[in-house]
C-alpha cells in the first residue's frame, strides 16, 4: 500500500533526541516507530499499552469515597474497607466498584 499521508507533531528537542537514540538502538527510525505505534493502535482498537496515573493514596481514597457515597450518605465500614484496598493499589477500580455495588445491592 502506498504511503501518501503525513503526520506532524511537535515535541521538545530533548525528547526527540532521546527517542531517536532509543529507536536507533533497536534498528528503527523514529518514523518507523511511529508507524508501528499507529498500526498497533488500529490493530488493538485502542492504545497498545496501559495508561497509568501516578498513584496518590489520599486522592484515590477521596475519589473512591465519592463513588461509594450513596444519596449523600457516607459509605459503610465495609465499603470503606474496600476503598482503602483500592487507594493502596491492592485492587483495581473495576473490582472495587463491583464489591461496593454488591454491598448496596443486597
């Protein structure tokens, strides 16, 4: 298939230099690496890697508490225990949500 489209992006010179060096060390040009990224994204119908935020236990707990608060009523002790597991990174968001829903939908 003939390549006729061009992708332009702006990056800092430091990132460009580091990326060029990294890709060269594995036998790719930066253009080839970008093409691989785009192809992998299309093939998996999303990003070909997991995005993660820097975890902050206090913020995670407040976020989970907001989700577990039902009709303005603070979460039960059981729900709070699940939120603490989530905020420590011991369980993922989906597991915490499922467990909290089970508490309130008995």
